[in-house]
C-alpha cells in the first residue's frame, strides 16, 4: 500500500468534506497598473488576465504563496500560482488561504488546476469573457486532512519536475536532430557543380484564386497552395501538376519558405511554382532541396515596403549549384531518407511529450479525486 493510500485509509476512509472557497480563503481582485509604468528591470512580476505575467513593476500588492485566477479576457479562469511577492492587476483574482493548518495553498492550486477546464467552461459570455468573483468564491473544493494534502503536493511536485525535465530533454533531442539534418543537407548540396542563375535553368509562374471550390477536407481533393507555409485548404479541381517547387510571393510570414508538391494541386495567386526547364539537366526534387538552403538569399530579395513581396525578376537571380544528374539522384535519395527520419522524429517526440502529459494528468486526476463525505443533519 502506498503512503497516500495508507493516509487516506487511516485519516479519511469515508470521504472528505467539500467546502466553498469563500469558507476557507479570501478572494480579492487586483489594482490596475499601466503598461507604461512597468519595466523589465523592475523586481516584481505583474499578473493580470493572461497566462503569464505582463511585465514587472517597482511595487507589489501581494505576498507569495497565492493561487491566481484570470478574471477576464480569453483566458478567464486560467489557474496559476506564485511563491513570491507580485503585483496583481485588475483582471487577476488572488486566493489567500485563511488557515494553513486546514488547507495547503499548493494543494488548492493543484486541485483548481486539475479542474481548470471546468472553471474555464463557466466563462460569462459577452463582449469580453469573464469569471465573476462570486463564481470563484462559491467553487467547492475538497478538504482532506492536511497530512494527505502535503503528501499529494509532494507527489505532484515530483511529477511536475520530472515532466518538465523530460520535455526539456525531448525538445533538446528534437532540436539536435534538426541541426544535424541541416548540417548534412548543406554539406551534400555543396557538392562541386555548375553555378547558374535560377532563371536560366527553371521556369516560374503564379497561379489564380479558386472560385467557389474550396472544401474543408482532403478526401479525394487537391491542396490549395498559396502564401503560407501550409496549405490554405482544399479544392475539388486542380490547376497544376505535381513534381514542382513552390514558394510564397506575398505575405508577412511565408516568404522564404520552400515547399515541394509531389501531387497535383491548385496554385494560388500569392505563390510561385518553379520547375526545371530540362529534367535531363536539373531534377525538380533536387531544386527543392537546393532552394531550402537558400532562405537567406530569398529574404534578401524581399521588398519590405507595404505588404512584403518577392518579385519574379529578383527570384530569377538566385544562384543554384547543379551537379551532374547522377549526383543529383544520389543526393535526392540520401536527403529523402534524412527528411523521412527527421519527420518521424518531429512527429514522434511531440507525441511522446503529449503521452507523458496525459500520463501525468491521469495520476493527478486520481490523486485529486475524493469521495465526498456524507454529513447527516442533526436536529
């Protein structure tokens, strides 16, 4: 039997009492402090209606060991905690435990965090989503014996630390693999070859906007490739064949991205399709890999006035290294395998992180799920 099970069996075998937060704690709203008065060099973090602090301030209006809940805005109901002095803004509720021998502030945090989705679901709809002070005060929480609370906090603190360490390790592994892939890709593409302007060896053109043919899913449909780094939807018809390189011609975040369209698709008006004039000299898949390491060259040619744009005449001046066709095929084969491995890692590691999070949430839910004690009314 685990220590927590032994404590529950010994101290609260029949369940625990549930009380409203207002019976065990005080709930206060903070004070507005203008963004202009905040300074990143100041000492005390400022919390308001968001997920993280909005900045720092020279003064504080709350000590630490408090549970915070966002009062209004898109994140109204978000639960946080802080163990040091801070400034609570006027969109931030602070929960202060009245009797620490009855309720641990960290236990309260973990319980409310575990029920955050329920609290978020109580947002009052309107022009600005909000959670009222009374909603927080009337929210019921379990009051197990303090020894049980401390043990649960200890376990969940350990879980949280282990989860953070694992996520950091997995993310570092993912970043290392990406850098390794980029290193070998650049090394392979720097093979001796003929240097030539893109416009001398490849064609390019922009597409057109589809009319009344956008659909929501990919089933038996074609991707709509336009100004972004991902597809802009799907169409029921196509206007371009596959085996072609694409790169955005307009837009804030897309210019510099290079894609390869293996299958037929719809080419939009804010995207270039680029393809070889002679596949006996230059393979399109090789051209794709070559252009993926030319992002800086593409960005140098971007017009910065108004809406960012990349003119075709500037695109044509990018210098391309072209080895012989057999060497291109070898490079394509190697980089295809590298890209497959990289993609598997990119999908696998985040999936592993998500699995660990769910595992943590499962155990957290089990630890914080208490049977309510039935209290008989005595007349």
